[in-house]
């Protein structure tokens, strides 16, 4: 069903996403190990949340351009499929897939940007209610 170009694109997208996952998965233990070796016996809330905040910032820095690039390429490929459709049923099906893809990628992009905007407010909220030293 898939053409070789679509298979190669999906494989490349999978490789990029798995590489980003591997990078983010190695950042938490490394950061936690650094905190464990350099800290004293008392652990504060900031010691626990700082690696999560750093991970979230790094993942968002990677996800925003990645989602934009994948979304653009996927929508272009669906647009080409729509343009090449000869039968009315195929054309309508391709049109519906294109609409769904555009809505999905816009929603994902908006949610990622909203999370990036909301992160400083979550940090302030956490600092406000965390016990003081």
C-alpha cells in the first residue's frame, strides 16, 4: 500500500523520534546522578524537580521544529496524493485525510507551544508552595 518514498519517510521519522527519546531518557539518570553525588543527605523539592524541568525544556526545544517539519512534509505528501487522485471517491478520501492531518498537526503544535508557555508559570507555582529552607 505504501510507496517506497512513504516507507523511507516513516522510517526516517521513526529514527529521529527514537533518537530524541533516547537522548531524553539518558538525561534524567545523568542529571540525577550528578545531584546525588554532589548533594548532602537532605534532599529538597528543587533537587527532585530540576532534572524534570531541564528535561522538559530540552524535549520541547527538539519537539517544536520536529513537529513542524514532520507536519509540513506529511501534509505535502497528502496534498500530492489528493492532486493525483483520479476517482471522486479517492479524491474525497484523500481530502478527508489531508484535513485530519492538518487539524492533528496544528493541535499538536499548539499544545507543545502552550506547554512551553505554561512551564514558567508551573515553576513559579511550585516555588510558591514549596517549603523554604
